[in-house]
C-alpha cells in the first residue's frame, strides 16, 4: 500500500500557491487582514461565518478552500473517513492576547471560543462535513516526520481514508499556512518526510 | 501490534496530591469544590476547585531550582515525579516520550505583571513542555496536544498508537490546566458557569464548575513496569470524531460521539461488555443532553456511569487524564464512585447514573470526552 500527497496549498509572504502554481500574489507589506480578505473575495464561496473568525481560523479556512475547491472529499470517502491532523507553534496565542486585552471591559464569548487552536478543525469540518479523527499538536517548528508517520498510521490502520495534514501558524503579522491532502493510491508524490518537507519549504 | 499497559497514575487536585488520596476522598463523596471571592479572577464570588498554593510550594521545596518553574509546571513536575518513582521507569532512556496535554498552559502569566518574572516565551506550550522534559533530563522532545476538552483522552489514544506501532516503549501522558481569570471570564461570558457546585445530568443543573490540576499516566509495552499492579489493564481501543455542526455547541443528535464510542469499542473487542463509563458530564444543558443521546445510540444506557466533575470540577486539558486515572483505580479496586451532585435525571434519554459508592467487579471501562470545536473522543480500558 502506498499513500500519496495528492494536493498541497502553501500560503506565505502574501503569496498563495496551489500545487506549486501561484494563485494570488500580493505585495509583502500588505497587512494580513487585507491580504486574507482579498483572498476570501477571490476564491472562497460566500460564507458569513468567515468574518466572525479570528485571524488564525481565517488563514486555515482560506487555505482549505484553495486545497479542497471542486473536490467532494466527504461524498467520495464518507464523512467519518476524513481526518484532520494539524499543528503549529503558537497555538491560539494571537487571539489569547487579544481576548485577554478585552476582559476588563467586556469578555466576549465570540472571541473566547477562538482561544483554542483546534477551533480551526471545527470550522473546516463544518464547512466540508468532515466527521473523522481530528487532532491538534504544538511543535516549536514544522515536524514532517511526526505528521507523516501519524497520517500513515491512521490510513494503514483504517482509521481514515484521507488525512489532511496542516501547519497553520499565526502570531500578529507573522504567519504561514501549509495544507496537504494525503490518500491511498492517489496521484502525486509519495507521503514521505522528504516530500512533505519539500512541499512545505516551497519553491 | 504491541500491547499497551496502563501502568501507574498520579492525580493532583484540590482533593490530594496522589491518585490514592484523590480516590479515598471520592469514596467518601468529598468534593474539592469551594466558594471563592477573588476579584482578580471574577468581580463576584464563584465556585471552583483550586489546588492550595501553600501545599503545592511545600511539596516542591526539594525540587532543584523550584523558583524557575511556573505554578502549572510545578504541578506537572510533581505529578510526573510520583509516577516515575512508583514505576521505576528510566525516564532518561531514548525509548521514553512525554506527551503534554493542555488547553491553556501558562496562560496565567498573561495576567501577571511582567509575566510573573518569566520570559514571554513561556506562554508557548512547547516551551513549557520543553522545560518539564528538561527537568527530568529526557532525551526526546515532548509532544504537545491541545485539542480543547478532549486533549487528555486524545493524548492517551495518541500514546497508545505510538506504543502499539513500536515507535516508543514508554509514554508518560501528563495533562494539566489552571483556573485563571482567563478561563473563568471566558466561561462566564458564555453564561456557562454554575452559581453552585456543578450537578452533571441532574434536572437542576446550572452549568460548569471549573477546576485545576494535573494528571499523569504511564503507558508502556514493558510489562515489568507494572510492578505492584494486581490487575493488568491495557488501553484496548480509542477513537476520535468531529460533530461538523457548531464550534461552541455540541451535536444535536449525539451521533458523532456515538461514532467515536462505537469505533473504540470495536477496536477493543468489547462491544457488549462494558462495565463502567466515565463520561464527560460538564453539567451544561446541551453537553449532558447530547451525551445521553449518544450513549443510547451506542446501546450503553444501562451501563453504570458517572461524571467526576462534581468532585474536582472541569479541569479542561487535564480532565481526560485525571478521570482516566480515577477510572483505572475504579477497575483496580472494583469500586464504583457516585456521580456527585446528581439526584434526578435531567437529560432526555435514560442513563444509569451511579448514586452511591458500590463494589462491583469492573473489567472493562469506557472514558469519553467532548469539547469546543465539535470534537469527541473515546478510549477503552480492559483488564487482561
């Protein structure tokens, strides 16, 4: 059995690449908020929830919209067979700080809910009707070997048919997002540490 | 596939600093939940289960450089030390991994001037975990899981997978979270805090009581580390699911928690033989309702069930580990603990909720959790 990376989306430096092709490229100094709103207007289907999300979820959501566009993963594999395996460095610290700054005046429930990094898994699951395994890990830096081994184990042990591996990091204006779709006997590079690292590093 | 044994556990809560102390208090139906007035946390009095600072610092007085560790890190170090001592584990060996489960880690540093004298980096969960692993001189970088209120159960499931596939021989799963202004204000903003000690599944339940603490469980494929355990208990199955419904409210039907439960039971080969369920039972209206539907979906409505939140509150990222350690004690001692705070059924579907302590042979248990983001997790423990 072999597992392939069948699609990958990378967002970094205000540049969105899907499978190596440039989708959107904006000037590097454009603030994140404006960049991500522009990306939403260009690609995502209308979704009012987007404007309620914190920046970390917006980033994850837009990356998933590019990665999954025109794909019917849930219908094809069954909702319970799609797994999300995500990680980052700062957890939800960006929103933690924003939320805590508001506490003395008015603690906002709509902000508090985003003080958990796995909310991005919830947002992507709701949008795409994914009901399978999900997990969020925190690493100092991107760990291709762990993510690759864990995704492989989920598929080999038949706990998932598809695993979306994600690295979605955001703290203030520093961000990067990398999502890839991995599945059995698909078309694409084999799921290995080297290939995962190469795609994450981009061109 | 290697067999994964649950070897030794520790619990630090308001009820005590070891699993035995906590279990003994629980057998007497003692709750660690109290009323506090602390305007740094909330402008009005609130109920919570807090670990006493004086006792914590006393216990840490013989640490190397105890001043260098935050309040939560002290709990982690104490809890892990107890498990290492009881098991005789060589924690410095390269075949041993630490998994830290937490939702907010050192979030209290945000509330203190100058981060309480610690570096700002200490807010990063990986930095906190590295400090803990470094204290013990561990070879491997720790793994950190932060997946809302299922973090602890998910950490146990992850450990089981990493050991059964032979990637590690021993994994220390340690879950910890604090009660802070951050978490209290947040749950209060949701109007989810109860103005009395929480009453899971009860008709008059009013919401969550928060708790703090740390739980540690050593999982291993090395049977020798079971020293002192009469029953050999294994982690027999585990599964995770997502509701795909709402980020801050549970599923309307409970089907997704039932999916995780059924998958875990199937993997464990225990579809019709569960003796006890340690459920999540936060005492919010919607969570408890959803769980009652889920357990009925899975045909488990007659199995003896409790929520432990009435003893030490909802300990967030620690809950899954703490409550699993209590579950293992339940199995070792063959004693079922009451679901403290429960009187009359207040959920739409029937459940067999334990009202008082009873002795019963317990060979298989199910532990479940659900959380924000729509996540659900279930793990099965089985005595060989």
